[in-house]
């Protein structure tokens, strides 16, 4: 739906899935640096040991996950994050200098070959099997 996509873009000011953002932490104070995995209306399925936990990202919120999924305290622990807590988008890492210093949009990869990441179904797709 083009109208819904336009509303998303206006609400989040250009933040999109795959962006790395800095946000104020919801509980601990300070900030976190995480990747945007889902936007308002998207369905997030968390893969747990005993079944799946399903969340719909509410309006005005985003789902954030760390790239090191086996060692990241993120939306899988504290839920969707209000978009108003996003401070900015990460474009470049200055320090420490290692690997790729320019950030690109991508899905987080499972650490150590273990799949702990979530599955995201875009808004409008009601197939949540």
C-alpha cells in the first residue's frame, strides 16, 4: 500500500529496515547502537526453544536487533522501541578502525552458526504461520 509506505517514511524520517541507528535506551539510560529489523505494522516472529513468540510492531515504533544476535540485548528482550527515541542513523564508524567502516543496510547474521534471529513479515502480509 503506497499510502501506508508514505506514512511510514514520514513517521520515521527516512529510517528504514537495515539501517543502523543510535537510540536512547528505554530503561538503562545512555544509548544503544542497533539495526532496524522491522517497522510499524510488521510482524516479528521470535524463534524460541519452545515455539514462536509473535509480535506486531505498533505504530510509532521500530524493532531493533544487534548484529551479534547471540550476545545482544535488544527488542527481543525489551520489545518494540518508540521511534521518538532514535537519535540518529549510523553512516560511518570512525573508531576502532577495522573491516568495513561504512555501514550498509543488511539483515543481522546469526552468530556462531546458530539461528537466534527473528523472522519479519512486512505489514500487510497476514500470513503469520
